[in-house]
């Protein structure tokens, strides 16, 4: 009788990790962050809660890992560079509008933002893992435009990036207005107007 292959613990661990991520993201949308528990995540994922505690110290840590799981792929890909800076920025921000208006995205992001307001370590980790890589790809795209002469030489590219992303985030986080394509198109046009070379 042929020997059975030994179970692949790496594959099993990855399946459990994926199930835990899916459970955390689904549950935070259903019950909210305050009612989200390790026990609830474990039950939904079909794992023991000790499995979760072996990998993460808290529900915030689980949710943060689940929410930022694809960030490395996004950072490596970068922003498109067609030679038309305004069009590239608008294209990416249109996709971001769709993402931020998706309830499946909103629930974990708002939960982490709210939790981070009272947890400095969580906030710093959230910024480092999610916001900083996102900011960096915009800075890189603006740098390419600056080198091509599309932006003034003295422009601080980090601040220029924040001039676009901060009003977007503020409008969404505070529900100060609708996130629409028209809004981001106007935002990009006005920011770039101030960054273009003079004369």
C-alpha cells in the first residue's frame, strides 16, 4: 500500500489565514468594529481561537493584516504613466472613488480609522502599512512628471501628493460630501494648475 503524502502544513496554514481574513472583513461589515470579536472571527473562519491568537495579539491586528493583504502588489505596480499626468491621476482616482464607495471596503477602513484614533500604535502601523505605500506611488508618478518638465522644479512632491489625497480622504472620512468622478477631476485640475511651470 502506497504511503499517503504528509499533510502540507504551509498550505493548511495559508488556507486558515485566508479564511480568517475573509471572516474578519465580512464580520466587521455585518456587526461593526465594537462587536467584532476574536471568537466571532474564529467561528466564521472555522478555526480555533487559539489559532488566531497564535498569529495575532488582537482583533485590530487581524483586521489590519486582512485589509492590507494586497498592498505590496499595488505598490509594486505603481501608477500608470501614459505621458498625460492629469489623465493618469484621474484614472486612478476614479478607481479609488469606486473602491471607497464600496461597502465591503468602507467597513474595515472606517473601523481601523476609528480604532486608530484611540490607539497610537495601531494608527502608526496603519499609516506605515497602507497609507505610506499609497502615497509613495503618487510621489513617484509626480517625480516622473517633474523630470519631464510637466511640474515646476521647486515643487515639494510629498506635499503635492497630500494636496490631492487629503481632501479626498477628508471628504470621505467625515462624510462632508459625495465622492464622485467630477469631484476628483476638479481636484486634480486645480492641484495641477498650481504645480505647473510658470512662464
